[in-house]
C-alpha cells in the first residue's frame, strides 16, 4: 500500500510537467469554410487532409496552400495550385535541396528532348499521360497554358492531400516513375537481395531503401555519380573516352567533328551527366559512405568499380554499333531525315526512320541502361539477361543489317519492291 502511495505521489508531482510537455492540440479549433464546403463536393480530399500532419497539428489549412480567391463552385480555377515556393514557406531546407538536385530539373527534358516534341500533347504536356506524368516532378512555369494542374513537384512523392513523409520514404512510392522500359529501378531493387529483405522484414533498417542510398540523411537533392545516361567527362582511359565521344555524337551533344553543340547546354541544365571529375567523385564518396554502414569499405569499393567496368564494356559494344550506322550515312546508304540536324540522332527515340536505327535507340535506352543500372542495383539477372545479353545480340543484328544494306546499295544490285 505504501508503494502505491509513493507511485501516486510521484505521478501527481509530474502531472503538471507532463501537461506542459505533451503534444499540442491535434486539430484546429474550428474547421474552415473550405472544409465545410468540400466535405460535400470532394469528401475524399477532406478525408486525406484531415489525416495529414498539416491538419492535425493546425499548422496549415487549405487557404495557406491554395489562397483564398476561390470562394464558390464557379470560380474553382482561382484556387492556387501549390508550387515548391509554396512548400518553402515552411520547408525551406528541403525545397533548397530539391532545387539543387536533378528532380527539380526533370521538366527540362520535356521542353528540350527532340523525340518528345513529336508525341501527342496529352503525353508531353498538361495531360500527364506519358512522359510528363513523371517529369512533372520538375520545377516549371505554371503560367503556361494548360499547366494548371502540372505545376506541383513535392506532391509527386508526398501525394495530396496527406503529404505523408512515411509514404515518400516507402520504396513503392518511387515505383510509379522509376520502373519500366528505360529505367526499371523498382524491378531491379525489389528483386535484388536488398529489396527481397525489405519486402520480407519491412522497415527494420536491415535493408536499404531507395531513400537510404539516394537521399542520404534526408537530402532532397537525389543525385548520383554516373547520372541518368552514365556519362562523365573527362575519361582517363583513352579507349573508353573514344567510345564515349561516339555516344555523345550520336546524342547530338557533340557534332561530327567532336565540337560541343547546343545540346550540351541542355545536358548541363538537366544535370544528367557529370562534367567534371570532382563532381563525380563527390557523389561517389557519398555513396561509398552510405554503403559502408553495412559493408566493409573494400567490398563497397570493389562493387562500385565493378559497376564502372560494366559501363565501360557496354560502351564498347554500343560505340561499335554507332560507328556502323554512322558509316552508312557517310557512304550515302542512309540519308538524313527531313527536319533532323544530325543523324544518327538517338534523342529522336522511336521516331527513328529505319529499323537499324530503331535497334540502335533500343541499345541506348533499354539494354545499355539495364546493363549498368542492374549492376549498381545489385541485380545480376537484370544486368546480364535484360541488359548485356540483348545489347550484344542487337549489336550483331546491326552489323548484319548494315552488310545487307551495303549489298543492296551496290550498283547493279536489284532493288527490293517497296
């Protein structure tokens, strides 16, 4: 009995302290007029908002993000669509990190890539039904016609209207964009040993997630050493550098003489390649430190360098195929398509005009990507059977097709009926 009295007396002493130190009220004292109206019009949005920290902490209400101009059903367009600048009012550090990283530059490709300009408008613009559906994570000018619902960025990962940090940290949140044809990161990760452990054990910390490696300590910059295209300059290995020059020419970043073109500025603006060794080494060092939390430094170094060698070997095969196709243009067997400034032009993607160039584009955007990305995501099957194997196979097919085209082009050779 005396023990119980002692515990009770201690509880009564600490009760005022607990009352002061405890969490503050978990909801606004009164719901706004926005909520009252939208409970009838868009109840799902209200439900999501009420589940958010914004609502439960009372830190932000509808008007803080959307403004107060919208007051009736017929003026819904007056509601301001949040941009990163809106989020920066409370999350300045995260927005600054985002703006210094490559996610914020994703919209650059939508306005600069030649192949995207031929796509139907819903795929490349405000319809968000194709490339723009993922590239909308980039910071963009919301004043442009049709982009009323495409100006956001933070909500690509922290989706409306819960804006959940837990959701954004889950690898499945990345899967919508980081999957499929040219960058099956989700498929590679989820079937790697890292991803399998995560799926079995959940978020125990034993297996890394996407954010563990690509958003170290919560950094919203999301940069990698090799960049999207696995290109860096300069390259100390002379043979590898010669192969890389061939690739850069086929991308139109260098002209046929090896001089920079206007597309180099797009590469710089989009940060899709590392253009100094210092920039590459800085990102590599961050990754080494991250991996070293679970692996020995020597093992980390060996594994990352094995990935580098995978890129070198893939570049060798790919550059040889590019030279084969380029020679067809040089000899007049293929002619530069109308409206193109160069050929072959890999950035025209699947709008390439000949089957041999369709194969060349797939070598870049599918097989080479999978070979090196599979290596760095520790997925040997993707690196080999989905990447390296079809890369080599397609290179052989390009050589055979080039020989056929040359034979057909020789004087006196009967022409096929079209």
